[in-house]
């Protein structure tokens, strides 16, 4: 077992983990945070996307020990004081989901994308989310939600 | 899927990593971004007993330039390589290639040293390094050595890197303003190339046309003798014997190599 100290959704944690424990399993089973889903388990679908030091990563392909000393953000950590994060609000408003399984990953990938590129074109949104699959094929509204969230960004910063 | 159990040791420096490699030998694997190694470990295609984590070593990350070359630390992540102003100015083909790897999440984790050491013949960065005439710096118990890209890739997922050695940096000649082209033929957006071609300044490299990234020597020679890009590209598959899979048979891969080489020599990207 290896002791890891890290920050998850703003909270400092210290846990004993097996080195082979994947970050997604650490978040779901040790921290009790079930937003990040295990979809394909092969770094393809993006359902397990979380932010690691502000950058989107697939937590099925990161060891929990690799996150030691770093800052992890999951969808549970987005909303503050009961208010939806602007990206979550945009996904709800634009109905950027069908079954919802890919949604936490889509939302986290979007938060990461907008941090790097606050005002993406539609083409940049589609390229920026190429690591996230929606098996309902609900991409149209997802892309609309991301563009709406970027628009909301503009209004806030204007 | 859960990897087999292993001992995890974070290296404190590259010298420490070398000591650990010397101690554990074949039982150990280096871990940086883990985006080639961890998927293999989850499938139990790799079952190292010891993982030596070099992913947090500052000394191995980052891009700098000397008089002739860009020097890129082994643990520089694809996203940082793609975004580096220095790389975009001095070796734009490499920045472009880094932006073609996988998807954004993968590029946030994967490292250039990891991708080159993994040596997937269908991957972007090995082909780019061969096209650019780059080299890798390797440190081992006997000191350091520099290995040219053409000599580094030795077989299917096989390199010149010894089990007790560490790839520390990648060197690429600085050539601002030199025209280049890059072609990657895929069926899905984040796949490996069915065939890839990178061309810069008379050098042409092919991905997935053999067990290693290959130089299209016959096409290069035709160019050097004054052939047009279109005529030279007809020789792109000469001497190759690419594998066959559900995506493409041998003849189709050869056809792709010729078409994509013509596009790359016309400085197209795609």
C-alpha cells in the first residue's frame, strides 16, 4: 500500500491505496464520488474524464498514485452553494444529453476545453470533445450546450 | 480492468531512476504519462513488477533551443509540445504531429519520450522524428549517448533503448520556415494511422507501412534527382511490405502511401 495525499474537489485527502488502483476507482470507491463513470475502460470514451490540475484526463488511465500531490476536480466539485456551474446550466438548458451516461465526462471535458479556449468555434468544440463519445449520438445538443456555455462566459466577462 | 500488482517507486531524479533500473533490471518499467503502458498493463500484455515513476521530474520536462537543435525533455506532454511557441516556430511539423495524437485528454498525459520508447509503428511522433531527422539522448550506466531516429526504431515496438537506460531528451534540428506536409489516414477521429506520411525538406517518413516508422527512400531519391512531387510519390511504397488488418490489405496500404505522400509533398496537412 502507498499513502497518497492530494486535493479532491477542494478537500485535502490522505489515503492508503494499492499502487494499481486506478484514479477512477479511487474516486468512486474510496472517495464515494460517482460522477466519473467507467465506460469503455480503454481510454477511448471519455466517460471517466476529470480535471487533474485543471486539465482534462481520462481517470481510467491514470493511477491514483500518479495523482498524489495534485488537484483533482470531478463533476461533484463544480457547483458551489447549490448553484449549477455555467457549463452544467448550459447542458441543462440546451438539453445536452440523452441517457446521461457520458454527461459528467462531457461536462468536465468542456470545463477543461473552455479553460484553454474560452471562445471556441463550433469546429473547435467538436475537435475539443473528440475524446468523449455519446453512444446516444446526441452530439448536436452537446455542441450547442458548449457554445452556449462559452457565450455565457462572454456575458460574465463583458 | 485492473493491472497486475506491482511495486510503485517515484524517482527523485533521473540519476535515481537509473539506479532503480540498474537494481530491478527487466522487472521494472518506467512510467511517465502512462498512456501506452497503463492500457497494456490493464490488458495484462505488460506485467512489470516495479514501476519507476519519472512523470514528476522537472529536469526531464520542457523545451529549449541550442544553436542547432530544439531539445525536448522526455516527459514533455503532447499538449505542451503542440502549444510550444518555440516548437511551432522551429519545427512546426513536430507541433502538428503532437496535436494529432489521440484526443485532448490523452495529449494532456502522454509524453514524447513515452511515445518514442513505446515505438508503435502507426504512431505520430515516431514518424515525425524520422521525418525531421531527429535523435534521442539516452542515459545509462555507461554514460550518455545520442541515437539518430533512423537507428532508434529497430523493430515492432522495439528500440535501441536498453533495459537499464533512460531516454532523457529528444533533439530536432531547428528549421524555421522549411515547408512540410503531414498526412494521417484514419477512419475514426482519434485512431492510429492506417497509413501516415510526414515530409519535410526532401525527407519522407511513413507510419504503419512496416514494423517501424520507415523512410520512403526511393521517393526521396527521386526527389533529389529532380522528379516532381507527384512522380516521386509514385515510389513511396517501393520496398515496403506493410501488414494487413481489418482496416486495409497490403495493396491498399501501398496505394495510400503513394497518395498521401503526394499530398504531403504538396505541403498539405490532414
